[in-house]
């Protein structure tokens, strides 16, 4: 049917239809690309720390080294896990002697690296400059086996009231010590305990 004015409506051929479809597809693709490009990028999620990297509140892997002396079976230096108590140090040193008296020692106190734990022993007061150490100590503060009292002997590692009395009795019955090595003859002082004592005592005047 002719349009008003006598003109016929234009008709699209097959090639025109394909061209129109192609233009529509290109327009749709361009619109989609602009929408994706304009969308703000999402912020990356914060990294989640690995449980294995979290530090242990107890300081796992640490150790403490302490010297246990006095009325214990095996006085000496022991190494324990960090967080150990005084009771653990005594147990590591073989436990208390049968006649041991821990006294006011706080067995529940946490240990400090490098400290000394003395069981049943009262440490002697530190001498003032130029003053001899208790028991006839000289220079390095060693104790004289021939003049020290039983109480002063108990300040030595591994020496409790029983061993101190045996040392005094041996000194009395033998007229005094003539050498530090004679400590080996005192009942209860074996090779290991003697090695701990030999640098802490000396032989001076005969009592």
C-alpha cells in the first residue's frame, strides 16, 4: 500500500537485517563493558593469621636453669621448662633428704632463670668490703673447714644439719682437716658432692 504522497515504504533486505543485528550486539557489548569497568573494586579481605603463628602465652620452648642446694639428694644445677616451680626444682634434684626441713621455702613460687634454691639453709650475709667471709673465708669467700660452725657449713650446697655435724665431728676426732680432700672421708660426701664443695672451702687454722 503506498504512503501518503504516493511513496512506497522502504523495505530492508537480508543484508540490512544482519547489519542492524550486528549494530545492536555491539551496542549491548559496549554498554556491558562500561558497566563492569565503572563498578568499584571490592576491597581484599584481611589475611587471617595462622593459629600456628600465634605466640603461646606460656612462652613454650623456654627453659630456666637454677642451682639447687642444701638438704636435697642430688644438689647441683638443673634445667627445667619455663614456668616451673620451686617444688619442681627440688624434685629434679632428687627430692628432699629424709631429715630435710624446707622451712619457710615457698614451694609454689615460679622459678627465675639463674637463681639458687637452698633447702633448709639460710644464706650467710654478704661481707662488707675488706671483711673476711663467715667461717674464716678469704678472698673469694670460701669457708674454713677447721673454724666454721655447723651453721656456717650449712650454707654450702648439699650440706644440711646432719652432714654439717658429721664434718664437725670428723674435725674434732682427727684434730682438724689437713687438706680439702679429707672431706671425702666424711660419711655422706661422695665424689659428686665433693666436686661441688672443693671450690667453696679451704683449710686454715686448726680449731
